[in-house]
């Protein structure tokens, strides 16, 4: 059965959802140690969270890109995640979703969150036909993410390196067994109805 074109797939429990980010060790390691983002983490900037582990691997080059050497699994409250989705706007204008470009621009300017649907990735980081959610947080959403929604922060850089090594050695089944179990997010269709072309 084919994957839906746009669907939130994530590791989640009844109260939490796991998202991924990559940072320099100067930010990532204190975040893991303290279980929250340090004061040096800029709460006034846009920050993008990704429920897809493999999309994060594509973005950070398996934790090899400069400034993205530490991959974090950030567990956040489902209430916070869903608040961000309900208050989000698509990051680009889509005529089938927005009445007009000016209205979309106004909404985007004031939205504390924005959504992009980017091609999901396979183990070799090649694009797949279905899309993965990226959620950008700014202003109130970024502050709440850092100071209210975050439940735990884990360093998954060793996992990234191990999966990459298995892929490099051609052990795709072994690599796949290491991946976080990402399932369709309950109620995701309803939460993203205003965010799907």
C-alpha cells in the first residue's frame, strides 16, 4: 500500500512526540546534559524541528556538516506539538489552500509556526515519493518549545553514526532495524488539514 503523500510520521507515545534537530557540540552537548536548551540557544530565532530521523540525517549529512555535528532527539509534549500545528501556516503560497497571496503573506507574518512538506528519504538519503513534515517555530512557539514543551533531550549522534556505517557497508536490513519506529501520528490529518495542498 502506498504511503499518503503528506502524513505526519513520528515516534510518539500518549503524551510525547520525538523530533530531531542538529547543533554544534557547544549547544547540543549542554542541552543533553541539562535536559533543556542552554541560554546560548537563541529563543528569538526560527528553529526547525523534524519528526523524521532520516530527513534529519539528510539535512545534517549524518552529523558531518559544520554546526550540525550533534544530533538531538527532543521529546516534546503532544499538547505543544499540536498547538504548533494548529497555529501554523504553510511556508509557501499554494493557490489551492490560500484565498490569495496577500492573505497568505499576512497569515505567515503573524504565525508562530510554519510547515514545509519535503520529500522523505530512504536509508541512502534518496528522495521518496511521499513527504515528511518540517515544523518551523518562531516567537511564542520557539520560546514555548524551549521552555515549556521540551520533556527530554537525548544525544542520538552515536545512532546516526552506527546507521550510516551499516548503510555504507551495504547492511541495509541491519540499518533499518536500528531506526526509530515512526508511525502515523493520530489525528494528523485533522491537525494538518489547513496545511495540505
